C-alpha cells in the first residue's frame, strides 16, 4: 500500500507532465563559455553533469514560477508561495550530483507541495535499471537486504524505496514486451511453447528474422496450455503487426492446441516443424530403460539424413520393428512423423536444419526464467508473475547471439516461398477438379 507522501509525489509528477506538454514557452540555459572550456579539459563527464545540474535546476525553477509566480511579486490568488530551498540530488551519468531543490508551500493546506519535475528527474536516474540488472544477474532475496543497504548508501535512498524501483522497472519491461510493434520485423520462423510456471501455464513466442536475430514476440498466461490461451497469444501478435498470411516456419513441441492455433491463423502459409527432441523423448518414454539408447541413436541418425525420403524410410523401418515389441511406442513415432521432417524437406543447410529442428532456443529461455525466478519465495496476484517472466525473457533476449547457421536464412526464405507456391498450386488444382 502506497503512503500518502508517495501518492502526492506521483500526482505532482503527473501534474508537471501535463503542464510541460501544454506549455509552449521553451526553457533556456545560460552557461559561461569559460566554465565549459575548463570542465571539458577535465573530462566530458564533468561537463555533462554540470550542464545536467543546471538544466534540472532551470526546469524546477520554471515549475516554481508556474505554481508561485515570479520572485518578489504578489500572487495571493495562487495560494502557493516560495519556501526557501534545500539540498537534493539526481543521478547524472551514473553519479550522484547535488542540486538545490526549491520548495513551495500551500497557504490553504499549510503544507509543502512536492515538485513534479524533481520527482520525474529522480525516477529518470539509473536506479530502476541498476536494481533490475542486479536482480537479473542473480541477486537473491537472501542477500537483498545487504544490497539494498549498498544502494541506499550510494544513492541516498531509503531501503524501502529500492524494491519499488524494481517493481517500476519490471512493470516497464512488461509493458515494453507486450506493446512493442512487430510490424516491420521480417519474421521467417516462430517458436511457440509453454511451460508450467508456479502452477500456471505461460505460453511464449520467439521470432527469428531474416538475419538470424532472435526476438521475444509475446506471452500469454493461463491455467493450461489450451487452444483459447494460445489463440489469445496469436491475436496479440497479430494486433501488433505479425502478418500470418506470409509463408513461415513454425517450431512446435507437438501440442495439439499449439498446432490448431497456428493452422487457424496461418493456414497454408504455416510450415510446421515438430521438435525432434520432443519426438525422441516421447517415443523412448514408452520403452524400458535398456532399450532407449538404441532407439535414440536410430532416430537421431534418421534425422541427420540429407533427404526427407531417406529419413522417412529409416523411421518407417524402426516403426515396423517397434510394432512387434511395443505398439504404443510405434504409434507415438508415427503420430505427426512428416512434420518432424519439414526442415529436411526444405533442403536448407545442415547446420541451419539442425538448429531449426527443435525448440531448444525457447527451452533455454525457460531455463533462465526458472533460474532467475527461484529467488521469489512468495508469489502474489496481479502482474507479479508476468513482470518477473517478462523481465527474465527480455534479459535473455539481450544476451542472445544470432542463430547458428544464420548464413543459410536467405536459402530458407526462398525454400519457403517455393514450397508455399507449390502448396497453393496443388490446392487450386484440387479445388478446380
């Protein structure tokens, strides 16, 4: 629950933003040339901090004039008067810079009025991002109190305010993830998968563009990985600019809900690649432990074939053998078998084919999410889960390299276009017949 002084500061910041947007009068800074030359000789950082301090003080003085009027003039009708100044600070270029903060007071309420400009500059410091980065890099709740004290000593903030900085920063990360435009991103492949996170299902989509760069496209929270939740994610991506009518590779783990949603949105433009790692795991899960290594070896060897027909023949042979000893394993192998060979059928480079034959990219992201979120001991309602998951995913995104085998992405684009044209032509011929 926010305290009254915190609410007053937020209202003051909102009031200042409104005034700044509607005020046409520019703020002018005066800085002696000799002072610039002297500071520039020392370091550019000193110059930036000095100019920043003057700018902040000028903006605050403009707000004071708006509230209390010009100095030495009576503005009784305003009900606000100047009340001296006190020492304050802001973080500029990563350092704490002292500033003179003017004070104003209300005649009617007989209390100080917080300056919205000062509150905004306080928020605009690197504190939010610093706390966020510390937690993403492995700050645990056990050491949180000690780190909070370090921040308090370094930045002059109360310990109770530091956790608020992470809440604000993580809420901003969530907003960035869920609202950023996807319209101009040339997506060639999309990975969609879900994980059970603290009792609730989180469905995540990761995109790969023409250059092999990876990007978190969105996420959706639900109780299970059902069709409604997945369609909600697809609706969200469509509203932000993903064109599902373009031919594209979709990497899925085999979930029927995921497949149904992709087919509903993309139709014939969807080239589905079932995760080969999941397929091997599913098939061998029906077998006794001693028999699993041999079946894994044969399935992996089949998936390394350069031609889809050769891979299919090897898998059919294995299927016939499994029918004699374990029909359940054989049925698991046959289910969706063609969709595990999509990247082989597209005849792209072996390295790119191996990378796009599984959902390891998204599984790795889930692993980092789990690692970061283990420090939370008690989960609360509202956006608590979403803030932490979004922060973890964006942190993972900042550390991703380009896709292994990205040199073959142009060949993949041509292969998808050719396969799509062939698929549409066959559908048109069938319809005409």
